[in-house]
C-alpha cells in the first residue's frame, strides 16, 4: 500500500465517509501479513519508498504464489520476483496471466512500469554479453522503481575504446551501475572518468581463477578510484535499489 492510499483512508475516516471499524479493517494488516511461512512486509513502500521485492531462489512455487497473492490483495505494485527459472516463470504466468517473465535476468514482473521521474540519470554498463543477466536485472528493476535507464553493454576493458565512444553518456549520468565479471577492472576505469557515484556489481562470470565472482568482487573493493561502491556478487537488485535511493534523495 502506498502512502497516498493510507492518507486517503485516514481522511475518509476523519470526514466520516467510512467508519472507524471500516478503516481499521483496511489498515489492520498494514505493517505485515503473517501467512505462516512468510511475513509479507506491506509497510515497506511507506517506510522506504519502494515495495518489497521477492527473492525467488530456493522458494517453492507455492510459496511464491501465496506471497504474491498477499501482495495483490494489498494493492502492492509492481511485484517483482528475482532469480527464478523459466519453469517457475511459466507456472507464475499461468497463475498471474497479466505478469511477464524476463528470461535474461530471470525476473517475473506483475504490474505496470511507472513513469520515469529522472531523465537520462541512471546509466547501466556491463563488461560483456555474458554479464547481461545481472545488468538486465539491475536495469529493469531500476525502471520499475521509476527511473529512466540507459543501457550501454559490452564495453569491457579488453576493448576499452568501445567505452570511450560513450563519453557524453558517462558525463551526463547522475549514477552509474557498472556490471563486470572476469577481473572486474571496468569499475575502476569508469570511476576514474566520472563525477557521479559508481556502483560496482561483480558477476560470477569468468574462468576458474575468478572463483565464481570472488576475483571481481575483490578487485572492485580494492579499487583506487574514489566514489565507487560495491554490492554483492550477481546482485543486480541491490545495485538498482541503491541507485534508486541516491536518485530519489538527490531529487528531493
């Protein structure tokens, strides 16, 4: 439930348009709804400005469906479920035909994309095509959090001239999400070129010594470029959330 909806309920109660009991019935499950195996945080958007996002990995299809039904009942939108397989996505599509499954980021979405509030402000970069599953998770979630997102993909340091071709985009950005696997050097390069926050996202892409993303994670954490920060391996959601908070607070 959004802040505006809560205010309308309180105003109607104050004016006598609905009874105190009717207002109570609407608001009684507002903080959270206990559905046994989960306590759905209906209060998340009121507290933070963004609704709860469901981490789908290791949850059963039944659990995901029940959490989604609980959120639908409380008019929470959009509903985003991350890290789910195509098989789970197909099952959710049967239950929620208005939803859609994005195969590359393994993301299921129920609800309309809001109008962008920040034009040309959030830039999502990725080192290589193999990193798209994380880059697209970040980009799509950021869009559903109300941001205008520009994507620039496959501009890794192995062909650094590809990145320099987008110098004007880099200069216009208010926040940059930089996704890279292998050794993760792209974050330091970008951080040394721009005057905005750079959020590094290491991916688990790479050969044996990348240690499923540990190598790029350590590279990004040890970056010599100031103004960079890092989220966990393959955590496109975390990068999108952090970027959205930065832009939300920046715009007032």
